C-alpha cells in the first residue's frame, strides 16, 4: 500500500527562536483555512512567530471536489484565480465550472481563472518569453462557448453592479474584448474563424439573391 504524500510546513518562534516543522496531508495543506498553525510554540508557549513556510500540493481532482462544494475553503484568500491558472489544469477547471454542483462563488472564481489563463497565454511576462497563441485561442473559444453561463453566474447581482460580469476584473474583461479572436464555426468538420466583414458580405449576397428570385418568380 502506497503512503500518501506529506507536505512540509515550518515556522520560527519570534520570542525564543525555536524552529518547528510538521507534515500535512494533501487536503490539509491545500487550503488556507486548514493549514493554519494556531498552536503555541512547543518550547516557550509564545504565539508570536517571525516566519513560516508551507509546501503546497499541485492541484488535483480530490482538492477541487472538496473546494467546489464548500465556499468557506480557499486555496488562497487573495488572487485565488492566479493560483489555479495553470494551463495543465484547463480541462479539470472546465469540468468543475460546468458542474451545477459547484458552488456559485467557486464557479465565478473558475471563470476568472479562465480569463487569467487567456491573458497569461496572450501576454508573456517579458520579452524573452513567447506567447502561446494557440492556447490563448483555445481558452477564448471555451469562454465564448459559455457566454450565457457567465452571464447567468452574475445575474443575481447584475442590477446592483450595473453589468452581468461584475465578478470579473475590469482590466481582464477589457483586454479580452480588445484582443479575442474572431468567433468560430464548424465548416466541413473543422473549426474556422468567422470574419465579421466576410460574414456580412455573404449574408448580403444571400439576401440579394433571394430578392432577385422573388422578382423573377413574380
């Protein structure tokens, strides 16, 4: 039987300098609330600590299953979407976003995570890094496919905030609308971009042909 992996947590007492270390299981180490080390120093009894560190486990299905139904758990109280935004997690994130069993606040966080994934792929952190245009397009498509869901998730408070996507960063929303690729359609079994200008011309041509046929038939 394989032993479950443990994750190290350390701290230093500000009063006596005592160094302590303990090991946590995956689900305890994953969430900010469960990895809190509230016990006093085992040497002097102080509750004042000068430093500490925690090794965090990589995201897993087990963690998301626990987090998805408990809005009091957080991977991080701040910038939780940034913590979740790893390209390798995309399919898992989409699965829990689409599940009606996931708490609404967690679903909103997952939507924000998609925008962060798109932004990071489209905006490399420095000149030495390359953007991942294909991944950015893939994430943009997944966002566009869920447009009605995104609106639904903000509907309860959309009147108060004046828009349905109030729970997303304004900067991320602006950047996405500014740089997102054309919408796509399936043509002959493959995904093709829709150019709005070409599409409007095609619609106009169909309309003109229809008018000509009506005139001829009369």
